[in-house]
């Protein structure tokens, strides 16, 4: 029996040594895999991988072909008196540019220019000084003018109105 207990002691002593080695090996393998994944993620998100694959150059070529340069049309300066309740008159001087997609639309827009100016004049004369205060007032003015110019130049699509000068006196 003494021999049997000595063999059992050796077996018991040998068992605890095996798991730490396999655990160390498992931690090393998991650490290497995590390191590779993190390195791959960093390379992907910084765009270094795209340089080797060539995706970045192809995307730039496609976007250049799809996005033609914008065309701008300057409207003549508008000077209107604002709606006031007192005796003191208030005036608004406004210079705007219209952003179009195509240069072909410039001739059509030039043909309906009197209608656009008339729509703007009628709307601007009803504004009060309080309507133009702050960025929210300017945003509302831009949206309203954009809706009116798109209605006046029906087949032509105007994407944006850009304020060059706006003076309230």
C-alpha cells in the first residue's frame, strides 16, 4: 500500500502541472489572435489596407464622374422696404446666388428671371425686421425663397440659395 500511495501522490502531483501549461498556451494563442484582430482593425479604419487593395482610388474615380461641378446663377440685387407698423421705414438689400446642377438650365432660368424677381419682391415686402433676426430667421427666409424660385422656374431644379449680401436698415 505504501507503494500505491506513492504512485497516487505522483499522479496527483502531475495533474496540477498539466493545466497551467495548457492555460499558458491558450492565453498566448488568444493574445496573438486579439493582437492580430486589433492590428487589422486599425489598418482597415486608417485606410492603409485600401491602399494595398486599391479600393480607395476606384471610389474617387466613381465619385468624380457622378458629381459634376455645380453651376451658380447670380440674381440682380434686390432692395425692398419691409413691412413696418411705425413711421420709420426699414429696408432690406439682398444679393443671392442660385445653385443649379447643369449649365444647360441657365438659359431657361434667364428666361423666367422676371417671374423669380417678382415672387421674391412680393414675399420680401411682407417681411418684418423681426422675421429676419437670428439664424432661424435666415434659415426660414432661405427655405421660403427656395420654394418660390423652384415654383417660378418649374422645369429647372434649384438646389440651394446662397446669400452673398444681406443688409437690413
